[in-house]
């Protein structure tokens, strides 16, 4: 070993070895550092060891190293270790263990990792109420990029469960702070929410007993909008309702609209 190598901090040496493919050499250095309770770099070394061992194919060893880093309570490296555990469990489809690891991230409380943890817990949620809660927490955690993504997910959830007006409010708020690369997806989802709102208004018009001309227009608009939401069968039912309506003047108006493209 040269004098310059002797002067190089062990963490830097381990990193260089790992970058050049010497995972065993890197692991040896990191293991020594991670096992020394008095070494100030212990937590960082344990996280690095978890990464190196995972690259080497030692999943259990990697988890043990990550748990050691987590146990240090270090605000940065304990949080990184918990994320490492959570992501590994997710890749293996072990949702319960992944949830526990993401909760550990929240337990560490490092602000930079809290939004990511809430977003992940929403992804792993067991019911819509839990997903809603975690997405809202992600939106309030201080990271605009993740908040915008969480708003998009929440709006999708709200539309799915019949709350398009609330979805639109969430999206309009998100557009106030969203980074530019998130804006297009938010606007598309806002358009979807408005389509759902439009369908509800058209249906309410038909059910409310409007005059024949207005009802026929509402039936046409509803029947032509529903396929945009993938609801072709519902659209066919709406056309059938209008075409076979007992009010002949309404049915005649609907027939004219139905055949306008023939």
C-alpha cells in the first residue's frame, strides 16, 4: 500500500474499491468500520456495507448491515438504511415488512426522507382511507416534487371513488406549487376530473325532467363523453334510454342526435 493510500480515509478507499469492482475489498473495510462502536463513520459504513453486500448477492447480510445502521439512530444514515430495507422488501413483494421499514423512516424523522416514506406507505396501503391519509401527509411534508406526485395519486383515488369535485380542488392547489415537469400530468388528471363532473351534470339534467330539447342534448353529451372514460357499455345504455323513451318528442330528438354522423 502506498503512502497516499495510507492517508486516504478508509471510507473513500472502500468507495473506490467498490467502484472498481472489488466488492470483497470494499466489504472488508466497511465491515471493520461498521463493527467499531467508537468509529464516527460507523453508521455511514454500515449503510455502505449494506449496498456492497446487496451488489454481491448477500441479501441477508445486506439487511443485517442496514439494521445496524438504523440502530445507530443517525439522522442521515439511519434514514438511508431504513429506505434501503424498505425498497428491498418491496422488490421482493414483502409488503408487510416494507411497511414496517417505511414506518421506521418516519420514526427517524429526517425531513428529507419523510415525504418519500409517506408516498411509499400510500402505495402499500391496505385500504383507500389509509392511502388517502398517507397521500395527504406526503403533500404536506415539504417536497414539492413528491407533493405534486401525491396530489396526482390522490386525485386518481378520489375520481375512482366518485369524488371528482374534491379531486379537482386537490389538483388546482397542486398546480400552484408543482414543478414544471409535473404540470402536464396534473392538467390531464384535472381534465379527467372535469369530464367526470360533466357526466354527473348531464345525468342530473336527464333525471331532473328537463324539456325534450335540453334532455336530448344532455343524453347526447353524456353518451358521447362516457366512452372517453372507457365506459362504452354505459354510453350504450344512455343512448338506449333516450331512443326508447316513452316521451316520443324526446325519443325523436335523441334519434336525430344519434344519427347526426350517419
